[in-house]
C-alpha cells in the first residue's frame, strides 16, 4: 500500500463518519418547508411536508412567535446540512474513484 493510498483511505473514512453524523442530525430535524398564510390582517406560519401523495400542512403559529422563529432556524439548519451532505457525497464518490485505481 502506497502512502497516497493510505491517505485516501483515511480521508474516505473521515468523510463517511461525517456523512453518518450529518444524517443523524437530519433525522432529528423536522422535514418539509415553511410557508406563510395571511388570514385577515394576521400572517401565520405553517410547515408543509409530503407523506406519500398527500401534502400535510402543520400549523406552527403567528409569524414572529417563538415557535415560528424556532421553525425558521430548524429549516435553515436542515438546508445547510443537506448542502453539506451533497458536497460530502460528491467528495466520497471522487475518493472512491481514485481508490479504484489502487485496487487494480
């Protein structure tokens, strides 16, 4: 085993650990997206998610309430984690391709 192959394997292991960590964080966060609905003069926050062919709308609360603010933070955190996961999976695929060279 060459030094470079060892480094690539270590990096692949690190990326796989990070992917598992991010996936566990995602499992703890609520799925779906946030939407606003105006009723009369007030604006309310809802979380919408898909279950099979149905779209489920979950009431969060009025815009500006602590629940709506927490939902917004969770939503942004979920988007950030999903973006990082996409980057890590691309890097994982790239490393696997590079390691196939050493398997020949």
